[in-house]
């Protein structure tokens, strides 16, 4: 039994070191954001002015008192 406890202790320490290092990497180091573009083969695309850096402007939702659709006369 002592060898089983020793084995479980070593595995637990290794798992703790790995878990702790992953936590430190996730909390204290941020990746540098960069734009990635990759050409797709055999795909014809449409060139738009909107990209991830400049999102499209969407229509604002109607105000609280206004209704969408037809207005009653």
C-alpha cells in the first residue's frame, strides 16, 4: 500500500503543477490580437466594406412608444 500512496502523491503533485501553470498562463498572459486572413480555394467571394475591424451599422430598434410596421390612422 505505501507504493500506491507514493504513486498517487506523485501523480497529484504533477497534476497540480500542470493545473497551476495553466492557470498562470491563462490569467497573467494575454495574446496579442492580430488580423488573420486566409484565401479560400475555389470560392468566389463578394468584397464588402465591412470587416471585423469596421462592423456594419445596424438600424436602431424602435423607441418604446413607437411600433414597427404600419401606423394606425
